C-alpha cells in the first residue's frame, strides 16, 4: 500500500510542500532524487529529516519508524546540509549508529558464547540417508 510523503521546505520564495506517493519499504533515495531534480538542488546540498532523524538514501519510512499522521501523510523536512538543524540530526544519527554498533558487538559475543554452550548440550543427530546421498551426488551435479 502506498503512503503519501509530504516534503516541506522553506525557500527564498516562501514555504514549499511537495507530495509524493511511495511504499513503506521503498528506499527514500527515490523521493530525495525526485525532489532535488524538481527543485534543481544538488542532493549533496540538502538534508532530509523525518522528525529529528536525518534520512539517508537507503533508509525506508518503515526502517526509520515513520508512521502516517491523521491525514495519512508522513511529513519530511528538506533543509540545507550546512544548516544547524541538519548538522545536529547527522551528529545524532552517527552517535546512535555508534551506540548500536557497540551494543551489537557486545551482544554478539555473548550470543555466540550462549549458542556454543547450547550446541555443546545438544546431541548431534545422526546423518540421514538423504544427506549422504546428496554428498555423493553433489560433485557429479556440479560438473
């Protein structure tokens, strides 16, 4: 189901609202490039914000936790990359990514240890006839 994205920007000629239709799982890079082409702004000079989160081209509305409002719209703000608001959003995003990476590294070590202990406790199942047949046939099938 497509959702409606509303890109809001403040230009020299006043506020601008540009609607787009897109699916929740479609990368937002499509919307970013379309908006930049329509407004003749190089993509590297604009930052798009969903709430206070800076959007990257490979993000989706779903991955950022965006949900349509009462009107069924998801509001995205376009701001200049060198603005204070954009810089804070980028720094917050980078800090969150660093925390997530550190948490993942810590949890993956403990998860690996837990899986190793669990596997040591489990008895290994005997190899089935089908598995043995596949091992014999595989080289012939790959030729």
